[in-house]
């Protein structure tokens, strides 16, 4: 089952099930947010798909029309955006180290081939998939922002005036809510464009944190249940009517150096991330980057991540953010 969050023509919100043909949406009765549905499922000890199925209504609408009118919302948000944690990990995919290495070699030469990035990747290959009940090696981790940095599918994604570049990072994202007893509950998976500044990161790996503090996008669809082990699709950049770059999207645990449960353990072991009522979007890492192949995205380019197993493509157009100038602090 796949769910979407939408805005109705009267500006009210609804949650809908994507029909099997992928062309129509069936609205759920008395459900306006996935977050609220998840909280109800937790309270009733129900699977989210079971509860959604029980709330299935009779009203069906055109998915194409919702997309054309830009009425899609991210598949999860929080009534208090500051309580929606956006984080991620990298160097988790078979192709990710090669992509990261290309970026560092282009900036620093062949000496970059044994960077900490490569070391972390090799650690994941050797110990990122522990046996059930065991703990594997620590993955890379980064903070992206809170709910205010998430833009909807089909919306613009802004690169700051001070950024040296803006590039896509096509990834699968785990979506979670924290139960009243502090236990993390995964509600499902979606596509994500983690969108980073790879030129800033390539200057020095210690600039990774700066390169990640950008907008990002999620969706459009929430896949309930388990993620297939082998997930494939396409990531592309469209300039005008021309595809200027395209690469194969490979994810799922068959293409990863870490088990998802290992990534989740190392995120949620911190008690601050188990605060009842919070929500989390956790990016699982990208296997391919256009920037690693020398592509430089421009303002007006459209990023498209097309992975049929997770529904319709995630599309966002890059725009320029206004320059705030030098930010000064006012003493009180």
C-alpha cells in the first residue's frame, strides 16, 4: 500500500491511497495527516496499512490533476515542524564510495583515494550487516535540519546565495514517529532528494556539515510495509526539455553496505531522538551523484528521481535563494 498527503481545492488536507493502476487516489475518511493516522495506529496497536484500509472511503480523484495543480504534500510532516528531525547517513551503498571518491579526487588529486570516506565505506562492507541481535559498525551520520527545510514534491528547491553548488542526492528515506513510550516506529519509506553542496564538501571533509544544511524534498508516496531488497530506477536532470544527465538508481539492502536495522540502531540509540511525539525522516544514502561525473546543475534545472517501486517520480526545480548579506547579531 502507498499513501499520499494532498491539499484539496478548498485548502483542507487529506490522506489518500494510491490505486493499483497508479492513476487515481482514494481518499481516506476522517484522515487529514499521516502523522495523525500513525498516532492512532500506535494507540490501537494496529498496523498502519490495516488502519488505512479500514478508513478507505468511496471518493476517488485524479492523481494527474493533483500533480498538475501542485497539491501534493510531503508524505509525512509534523504539526510542529521543529519536532520533525531531518537526518541522514552516507557511504552506505556499493556505488557511493566511488562517487564520493571521484568528487574528492577531482578536488585534491589521487591522494584522496584513501580518505576517511573510503575507510568508512570499507568498514561498512566488512561490518555493516550484522547478524540479527548483533550490532554492526558505526555508519556516517549527519544533521540536515528540521521540518522547515522540507519542500513538497513538484515544488521549487532553493540553493542559498552563498552556496558554491547545488546538486541532487537521490535516496530512499525511512519515515518514523516516536510512540508515547519512547519507542521509534517506522511508518514506511519514500523517495528523497537530499540536495547538497558537493563543491563545499569537496574542499574539506570537515565542511560536510555546512554542505548538508540545505532544503530537501520527500515523496510523493509513502510505501507501507517492508522495502524490497533490490530497488531500481533512474535519477536525471532536465534542462528545458532536454535530459542533460541520467544515471541508474540502485538501492535496497542488496545494494547497500549497511543493513537498514543497523542504520536505525545508530540513529535511535540517542535518547534525544526517542522523544515521544517527534517525527523523523532518515536519508539512507545515495549510490550515484551527477556531480561525481562532472555535471554542474544550474538554476532552473529539474531534478527527477523515478523509482517505480516507490510510486511516482519525485521532481523539484532548483531556484536561487535571495542573498541575506552579512548576518549580524543584535545584542539585547
